[in-house]
């Protein structure tokens, strides 16, 4: 059939609906949505206000339009399905479905959807355990920086002792000892020059790599052997102890450097804390050894030799060269010098690494106290009010002072400034 085809003679005319409510939408969801609400919904009280404000004619027209829409086949069924879908969507978003039925006791039955299981929290004990583990992990400090700090604190006293021993075992200390006033002379013929020459050989032997012949073949000016076999053997034992101490000191210096480099990169302030602890340990060791030496030098000297040397290998007569070169006063002075050097270094380190507020990264004490007072004033209105009163009446606190007001109505510049400051603070 085309546009030019003739119209059938028996075709009925189409039924035209009345146009009484041509402006009324055919469905509720086609109405414009109110502000802030989805289409198809009206604010509370809107229906009542509409009924109250709509004239009777308008309500009759609306009712007529509703009846006509209801007469259209399938319209009510579609609107019912749409309402069911909207209700189901709102229920799922809430997470639960209300059955809408009441039992005999009037209580509503709420049934949880399967998706609501995702909102269940673990047991309280599990939550507390996880929180405790999380807090412990946040507050726990790494182990490696602590190990490096302990290593630095342990190495520091030994390094200082080794350095002090090295300073004493030198020709400079021999020269100071032999030339100082009060040092005992040799009663068997050694002059100061002889002592300096032969003593320098003995000290050099302790730090070089020569064998026992270095001392065993030395002769005096009279052609006699200078050191006996027992003396040479003891000096060889002393050399072994000294070289071992120097080697251990070198190893500890390397370990300390590694610890310092690590702490400088991984633990700010770790070097200072390690040296501070090491200086305290050094002071304790030196003070303890000094007390033992003062209480009994002979016993202390004997026990010291027994620790490092076998019995009978370190005792000699007064005529032997070692005793003539290094008498008892020499060892007393050497002990005092070693203890003094170590003590001085430990005290300097203690002062330089003392944990002051600035080195710990804290604010100065005055600023911290001012902040604390400010916090206390803010939390205590009575104290804040008292400070304001004192600030305003600062001139009247001491009427006998030189800056007291001359009369009852006089106000000096300080009082005016205090009043302005108090007023500004009140504002």
C-alpha cells in the first residue's frame, strides 16, 4: 500500500482521545524531578500541598486523566513492575531487606542479604591483636643501628688504651723521663746518654720486625754483652704482646670506622650515642684500674705481669740492664701517663657528645617552658586571667619602687603598654 492507494470504503475512523489533560504526562516517572530527589518521587507533604493548592477543576481533570491512563491496557502493570524494581534497588543498597510482616509480638523480621557478609568485622580479639602488632612494628627500632652503637662503645676504650700505650712506648717518653727532675739515676755507671741510647734500642725492638738478635748482639762500651738471654727472651714476649695489641687496635679502628659510616647514613645521632656510651665505659675502667693501682701498686704490677707472662720469666736483679734502664719509677710514671691520656680523651669525648637538647634535636628549654606555660594558660582560664591582671597592674605591684606612680591617677608608659597588650590578648 502506498500513499496514492485509495482508502478502503469500510475502514472505521480512529478513536481520538479527549485532550482535557494534554499538559499532564502519561506516566508518573515522566514528571520532572524535584530538586535533590530522583524522578518519580515527591517531597514529603507535596501531595497534600498539591491537593490543597489545586482547584477542584484541576483535580477533576487530573482524576479523569488518571482514569483514562488506567484504562490503557498494560499501563498499571508496567508501573507496578517499575515500582518493584526501584524498591528492590533501594533495598540492596541498604544491605538488608525488611520482610514487612509483623509476627504475633509485633516485631519486624529483618533478613540479611548475602552481600552483607562483606561488612562483617573480625572478632574483637583479632582486631586488638592486629592493632598491637601494627603499633609494635611502628615503634620497634631496627637492630643493626643498635648493634653498631654497641660495637662502637666497646671498641672505643680499647682503642684509647692502645693509643696511650703506643704514646708511652716511644723515644719521646724516654727522653722526658730520663731528663725530668727527680728521676732516679743508675748506680752502676749508665749516664743519661747511655740510658737514652740503649733504651731507644729496646723501645725500637718492640715496634719493629727484627728478631731477638737485634738486642742479643748489642754490647756496651766496655765490650760486654748488654742484654742477657733471659732479658732478650722477656723482651721477645713483651714484643709479642705489644704487636698483638697494636694489631687488635688496628682491627678495632677499622670496625669503628665501619660502624661510624653506617650510623651516619642510617641512624642520625647514632655516632654520638655510641661514643658517649664508650666514654662512660672508659671512665669506669680507668677509674677502677686507678683505684686498684693506688691501693697496692706492687700487687697490681705483679698481677698484671702474671696475666701476660709466665712466672719466673719477668723477674731480674738490680744489676741487669732492663732494671737499670727501666726502674720501678719508670713504670709508675708510665702507668700514670697512660691513665691520664685515656682519662683526658674520655672526658673530652663525654663533653663533646653530651646529649644536650640541641644535639637531641629538641627545642631550647626556655622555648619549651614558654610553650608549656602557654598550653597551661590556654587550658586554665584562671591562670590566664591572673597573668592578664598582673600584666595590666604591673606598676602597682611595687609602690615603693623608683618607677611607682606619683599619684592615684598617674599611669606610666609601662602600665599603658601593659594595658594595650592585655587588651590585645583579650581580643
